[in-house]
C-alpha cells in the first residue's frame, strides 16, 4: 500500500504491484482531467473580468495596461509559490514581509547604490537569496524540532527579518539604486513581455513541476492530506517540512530582490501588504488551508484574478472609498461561480 500524490491511500489491484507502479499511478491520478478543471474555470473567470472592464474602459485592454498588470503580478506570483508549498502541508507562513525586507536590503547594499560600499555584482544575488533560504530553514527547523505552531514561528521570523532589514537600513543615506540597468530590468521587455513577469512565470512553472513530479512535492501533499499516514508509510516528514520552509524563504528572498529593483531603493517594508494578497489568492484559487488540496497553478491564477480586479476597479473610476467593497463583492461572486461545481471536493479549514 502506498500514498498517492494527494496523500490518499492507493490500493494495489494485487499483491504483485510494485512501489514504482504505485507511484506512477499516483502521478497519473494527480494530473487527471478533473485536476485541471479548477484552473480552467479560473482562466475563464479572469477572461470574463477582462472583457467587462474593457467595456467599461477601453484603456484596460491596451497593451500598455496589460503589461502593467503583469508587472504588478510578478512579485506576488513568486511569493505565492512559496506560500503554497507551506499551505499544502496544512501549515501557514507569515514571514513574507520580514524575509523580503532582509533579502532586499542585503542585495541593494551589495550592488551599485547611493551609499557606495561593496559592489559584488552578480554575487549579490546568491547572498540575498542565501539570507532568504537561511531564514526559511531556521523557521523549518524550529517548527519541526520544537513543535511550535507554524503561525507562531513564522511570525517570529517576520520580526527577525524585519529587524535585520532595519539594522542594514541604518540611519545613513537612502540606499537607492544608481544602476539604470538594474532598476529598469523588471519592466524591460523580452519577447513583448516584462522581464519581471518572465521570472515569475519561470518560478510558477518550476513550482508546478516540483509538486507534480518530485518526491518532495508528493511528500508535501501527503503530509497535508494525512500526516500520520505519511509517517506510517515512511515519508521523512520533518525533512520535507524543513525543505518546504527553506524553499519558501528562498522564494521570498527572490521576491524581495525583485521588489527592491522595482522600487529603485532599499526599504525594510518592501514586502508590506503582500501577505494579505498571496494567502487569500491561494485560498480562492483552490488551495485549501487544511492542506493536501490545490496547487501552485491554482494559487497563481488566484493572484492574477486579484491583480486584474484591482487594476480594473482603478481604471473603471471606482472611488477609493468604495473599491474595497466592490472588490470584495466581485471576489465573492467569482469564488461562488467557480467553486460551486466543485463544492464536493473543496475542504474548508476549521
């Protein structure tokens, strides 16, 4: 008996079924047609929203605005891949802003900036990503070794990262980018699309492959679906949890660097507000907070839905005083329309 990709027990048709055959069957089950119905529904919903806002304001459908939407989505798309890895285990990660701030500040101080200092060139990237990875691994180790609730540990990591970013920021000259090549890279076009979006699309694609075709991804789903059963089946639960938090921290670090490039200067609060975008986006996309349900593609489409809605409301001329209400009502309607046909498969964390 083995675990399928979604963590459920997979019963062999006879005692001669090999573990390799069971794993192959699990992968086939995880990528069945029904699993793609959710993302297809969200794509249809996004398309309808685009058509509606285009009718309200033709500027919405302009090439320039659509590119702007992709730029706005690039950072949260990277973040949501990391948060999804954690949510699929049935855990939660609140450390986003702190890790982004620490990694972003570490990066900008090691590239050409107004303060001068050391310029490591391309080596600034692995240093900044190492900061994110280190904070993520520390979170995972504390979470697994001391069995502290994930929201408590990650809240602590948030504050630790924010403290690191604040100390690096100091009280000296504002560390703004002096390299136009770096500050303009996220919005520069490659094959007609912004570089920042290409980077986020590559991260999303890597996340989809990780969840669907690797032992780590299947282990994450198994833990989220039924952790005691995962332990019984010999899955290294602690190591997988640490790896998931480490990868999440790495991605938050990458998002922090990209956000710093877009901002053009260092800021401890470069990730402010992102947490309240990516977690709702993951959930409305079909990634259950209880774990084991959904995936990276679901969460990414949830992010695109939120960004498109926000951009459309602004261009539609909705007053800022009413945007939150209209945004929430439209979002609820979209969730009901998409989720109702699949209500028997959706689980709600209590």
